[in-house]
C-alpha cells in the first residue's frame, strides 16, 4: 500500500492527538483492559470463617378493599438460615482440588407459616442450648471442592449425621441440613466461571442457566449473566468485582411449556421481578470476600368482584416470592 506524505502526516498527527487525550504511558492502547483469573486458591492447613445465609419465602397480601378478603389470610411463609462455619483445607491434589473440613460454629434457623414461627432457633441464645438443632454446633464434615467453586463430592458426613438423629421435627431438620444435596448447595460458588473460561478481562461476561419452580405459579428458567466490572486494588490486594443480572430465557422452553400448559392460574396474573447478584473475589488470596444473589418476584391480580368506590388503590391480590443466597468472609 502506498501512502502520500500528507497521509503519513495525518496518521502521525492523529496518533499524537490520541496520546494526549488518553495520557497513556508510552502511548500503547488507550483502552487497555485488566486481566484476571477468576478461581479459588487453596493452601494446606489454611483456615477461613464464613457466614452463609439462605432465605426462601413466599407471601400473600391483599391491598385495597375486596369482597373475598375474608376467605384468605395475609402473611409470609418460608425459612431463613444463617450459618457460621470454618473451612480448613486439609489437602490439595494435582488438579488443584481441595479436601476441606467444614466445622459448624453457629446457627440461626427460622421457619414460619403465615407469620407464625414453627421453628425458631439461635445457637447464641441461652434458652436454645437444649434444642436438638444445638447438636449441629461443633459438628464437622468434609467436602472436595474445585477452584471453579463446584463441590465435587461430600467425602464424609456420617459422624455428624449420627450426632443429630432423633424423632423430633428439629432432629429431622438438622438431618436435612446435613444431606448431600444440602451440603453441595451450601458450599458451591455458582458465580464463578468454568475452569476453561476463567481467564477474563474487565468487561467480559459469561452465563449459566437456572430453573426454578414457583409452585402454583409454575416453573421458570433464567439466564444468569455475569460481568467482570472492575478490579480494585486496596491494601496491596486485588479484588475482582462481578455483577450478575438474570433474564427469563427460552432455553428449556419446551419442557417448561409442558409444565405450564395446564396452569391457567398463571395467565390471570401480571408478573414483575428482579434477579441480581454481586461477587467480590480476592484474587490475591483466592478467597470469596462477599457473594450474594437475590430473586424477588411478584404476581398481581385485580379483584374483578370488587367495585371501586373512590380513587383509592384498586382491590388486588399480590403474591410474592423471595429467594436469597449470600456468603461473607468474616475471618
């Protein structure tokens, strides 16, 4: 390709202008992005304390006047669990997977039906020391966890399960918390990318599919889209900040359609929802500093039998679902 002197001059001048505008050292690339490997790191005998919170709640609420309100009772139904646990790394294999010993240090458990507590336990309350759930405190189990945050398997939980066996509802609740599925769900970090996709630059994103069932309101499938927003550098540490926003997806649409086909109830409601999340990963230590994902969904139907007498809020039935998962490093 042949350039004239005027073309060369124009290109050179443009380069100088770009350099001055972006004030880049050495004038390399004005839009340089930082890179990071988003993965957990494990060190033998390293010990870290976390608090994990899970909440699953549904609610029914009448607003305005309604002729049918007397047949229903407002209220929230659901469960909220807060657990403090210590994770000690016992060994690491050649793939980077770790065997971690989990010890339960504290527990709060609240289960409600229509605002009425069914089971209310707090291991830090003196009066709850004899509750069967108190037997969970000090119990340990071991898991194998990968750098991508996936719990590969539960290695050993039999001793902890034996310690909480009993016939009461509290004993059965404790045993359910020590089931293989419950343990995997509790310790997996779903916000991390797969091992083959963890080399990322700021602005990059990845996604995963999550399907949930809402009982009478039917199932839904979401695409959770994660974006590496920035890498902060406080106190000689590197902290990756990842944001998540989920959207309804048509993936698995055929299966969901079959489940919804006979559900005429859902067609009568208007639905609004938000599904967001945040991950702060310490890249230097390879540990999660903070992580949460929160889904809030609401269905509304106007009561056609109620006649409005004034400009007040229309009589309506609101049904809501809240699902929250969070993990926070506390030591």
